[in-house]
């Protein structure tokens, strides 16, 4: 009987938490065991580099449940313990504390971990990474007006931390090894917009410049760059990407390739084992490609999709990827997925932080990015979901309502 089954979820994060909620909402009456390495129940990560980091959001507001997640969802919540091993043959998950859990179906939502610096001095006190609520609280305590922060990496996490620190009145140096921020993901033009944004707000942004070493007696006091410059600091935050937590899957014989490989139904190559969220390298049936997404919306939507397919609904995950970044007074939103493109169409004035860029390949619309224009992204996301690729001239024409380009 279905209601006698036990579903185990490894990862008490956004994807795992949403999966547990969806299972209950869809009527699953069996046991749900949710295993989390962190001591906290599922919470949202986007505020950790923004409002929560700046002390503008109460702690209770970041959690998925208003009260007790375990009680609200009738979940056996195992927090502060690592899932150490999966035995596919016996259908068990061994925990680091010696316990073992038997599953009928298993969801792996292990997320990722920050990529660590390997330079001399990287292990000094005062060198931080931002991934967890505890990380955010530790860095938040360092954000005192007049202090000096060095942020390494101008990707989204690094840029958002730099913006939050600058808003709090810190002196911020932002080091980026590329020629402009976010160039690989969003293109050189967008990178230049972000570079100017940070400089306009007083950030000492240094491009084509990495880190050689960190110096200090017992904690970080100076950063020496690849150009030989020395930057005095009170602390360092590194945002140089994340690595998917695939070890438990790979050790069990589950296919791994830049994440855990799943199909459009969140299924791995092993029967009754699913994966979702930052760790999942999935096939998207609408965009017709395979990729891994490290954003809030995907973790939320894919967690729910995995739950439905654990229940045998056979529903493909077709949500169009979408994410946002708030830096200073600029809201950037992006929808779709463009690993490469051969043309763009522009409406408005992105350089003035009021415009939209459409990314195309061979005339096909792949993605859209907008500065302070959320309606353009919402409508372009509908175009992407419908598989519509309007002419570039139409996309660039402000007089053309994007909604009118949708099929009847």
C-alpha cells in the first residue's frame, strides 16, 4: 500500500523542504524522513546575501514553515546529521551518527558547497564563505561601518555581498579575475554595466586581478593580489562558485556528471531514486538541453516536481529557469538559459539600468535579462515556455507588447 511506504529525502534545504511539503499536499500518507546536515530546518538562501546579511530581515522570516516544519508536514526531521552512504541493493541510507533509514523511494537534494580558496593564508581566521544561515550571521557581525572588506569574485554572491557591505558603510575592494563581472554568464556588455554600478557606489573594483595570498598573524589582515598589490583588510569573503555535493550519489553507483544526472522527471539511472535542486543536472524538455541550475526558483519548483514523480504522476519538469539579483537600487531578473548566443536584441537602455536584453542563437530566443523591468521578464518567460522566437526587431521595439507575441 502506498500509505505504508517510506520516502526519504537527503537535504533539508529548499528543494528537500518543498518536496516534503508537496508530498503531503498531494495526499501522501506514508512516512517522510528528511535528513539535513545543518542544524536548522529548511530555509530560503537568497536573503542571506542581501536583507538578512544587512540585519533587515528577522531570522524567522527566512524559514519555509511559519512554526514547526516537522509538525506542519508530519515529517521525521533529522537535523545536524550527515547522510553518509546509500546502499541501493538494501534501499538504506546510513547516517554519520550510526543510524540507518530504509526507503521505498529516495530523493537526493544535497545542494552544493562553496568552492574553497587554495592560496596561502586561506585558512586564516576572518576568511569567510557564504552558503548557510550561520555563514550569513557570521559575516553580518563583521559589517561595521568604516571597516575594510575584500571580496574575492564578482559573481552573484560576491557582488551581492559587496553591495550589502558597501550599503552598510564599509570600504569594499572587489577582486575579479575576469575582464568584467559576470562576463561568461551574461556577456561583456552586461558585465560593464555591473562594473559601473559598483564603482558608482564607491566599490574599489579591480578587474583582471586575482588573489595571490592572504597575510596576517592569526587572522586576515592583508590580501596580496596577482598584480602584486597589497590591500589591507579586516576580513575577506570569497565567492568563487559552488561545487555540487555528488559524493554520496557517486559512491552508490548513481550517474554523476556536473551534478547528479536526471531526466525531465527528476529520475536518476537507479530505480526509485530521484534528485532535485542545485545538485541535479537535468534535461529540460522545452529548452531541449541539459544543464544544472543553482537558483532559488529551480530548487523550489524542481523539489515539487520530484515529489510528484515519486508519487508516480509522470509529469515532466518544464519550469523556465528564472532568478534575480538585487544590488543597491537595481533589480536584475533573468529567465531562460543561454550558455552561448550569436545575437542580442535590446529594448530600453540597459546601461541606464532601465532596459531588457534578449539572447538569441540562430534566431531562437534562449533567454532574457532585464534591469528594473520585471514585466518584460515575466512576458518573455511565457514566450520561452511557449517555444516562441519573435523576430529580433520585434523584441527590440518598445511599441510591441511582448504579450501580443504569444500564440492565441
